C-alpha cells in the first residue's frame, strides 16, 4: 500500500464564529489517529479562511496554524458549516476554492457550508443538499444548483454536500468508504458507536411526532427479531403483527422513523443483509438471495443495483473477501418485469 493514499491531505476551514459541532465531525473522522487500522490515515490540517482573531460557537478562541495557502496543496477541502447563509464570503476564499475545483481537488461542505461552495460557483449544474431549513433559500438564490432537500448527503464525485449538522458524520463516513472501502468505514463507525449507513433522508426529521414509549419498545423488539428471520417470506402485515401494532399504525411509525414506506424499508433491510453476505462470505449470489429473503436472484440484483448502485458480483470484486472466488457477472435477462416486492 502506498505511503500516501489518494486524498490523503484533508484541510478543514476555520472561520470567525466557527460551527463547533461540524468542525468536530471533520476532526473526529479525519484527524484522529487510527492505530487499529493497518494503513496510512489522512493528514488533517486546519487553515484560517480569514484573518484572525477567530472564535467558535460556545465562546472558544480558535487559532488555525495555516492560512489559505495550504488550500493550494490540499487533496480535500471541507467547509464545516458557515456562520449564516446570509453572511458574505471573502473573495480570497472564493478564489481559493475555485482553484481547488480547477485542479481536480475534492470539495466538501457540511450543513450551511454549502452556501460557501455555491458562492464559489463550484456547484453550478450539480446536485447538492443542505439542512432542510436552508434548502428553499439555496434553491432560490442559486437556481443553477439542483437542490435535493430530502437526502442526508449528495456525492457528485468532486464536490460533496451534506444536510444538517449530524449528516456531516454520514458524509464523512461515506468519504472514508470511498477512499478506503466498507470494512474500514465500518471500523471507524464502530469506534464512534455510530451506524455505518443510515437509511432514509432528512425528511424524517422535519416536524416529526414522537412515538410512544410502548411503540418504541415494540419497534426495537422487531429490529432485534428481524435479522434471524429475514430469509422468511414476510409481508408488511406480518411485521406489524410481530410488532403488536395495527397495520395502519405500523405503516405510519415506520414512515415517520425511516422516511420510507414499510415495504421499501423491508427491502432495504434485505439488501443490507445481502451486502453483508457479499462482503464476508463466498456464498453464491443465488444462495445470498435466498438467505436475504429474495425469492428470485433477479429481484436481488434489481434492488441491489437500485440501492447500492452496482451489481452484487461487481460489488464483491471491490469489497468482498480477498480469498473468495470471483465468478463472472451473469447475463441479466429481462423476459418479464421485475417485481418490486421480495
């Protein structure tokens, strides 16, 4: 393995009235040493986006060791929030970010930091997201940006944006997954006591009614029960009965908790199971389909491609066990429509 993997130098911007939590997300993922990982980690640096003195939310004083000259050498530059969507951005900062894009560097924003990237022009004709409170403002102010208000993050390759503050952790873990693979991202998530990947989008957090303690316990029990039974033919009604809820209540609570319909939520659980088996076993794709509760391998391939973005066999070539056999990708026949139900 090379001493310095791609995108090894990560620079976070510090600015006056720095968003402390968003900055902490970047340091937690990219700045902490990872002795448990047998690979070089990122070189994390902080540069001042403007002359000091700088303060952070909570009354902390900030002293950044570098200025914008460091941005010229960074592989990845992160804007961890911004003091306000209406706050101006200095011309030197905008020029520095534009040069990063021109030389092929990677730009990342968390929450309101998207307004800095938007002002630099690097989001034009791209998809982007931000906190749901700011999405309408972003779309109105920058009509050349395709704003997606529902997702937790958007990966446009060179430019990546996250929704609200905590979604910055989701995006940072996604970047680790892109750079180092699923196993490493999962290891980092475990150290954070964080789910490696959250289903659904930020719509689930908008004006959300809170489930009763009894319903919460029932859903938790269902989640504990499901992994050992996911290979069975289960309907949404079966899940509702196991949770001890009426079908209507169960459908409402799953949608409120995950942002997706119960049927799609169940399919996502099956794909997550299949993904784990692809990564960790040498089972055939047909066996994995069965153990994940898909009645046909074509259905597994359809939903795997829809949710993961590639086929199970192609995914295994990248993230599977190195000693597992790598069969050729079988031809996919479309002799009949593929059912959306398992």
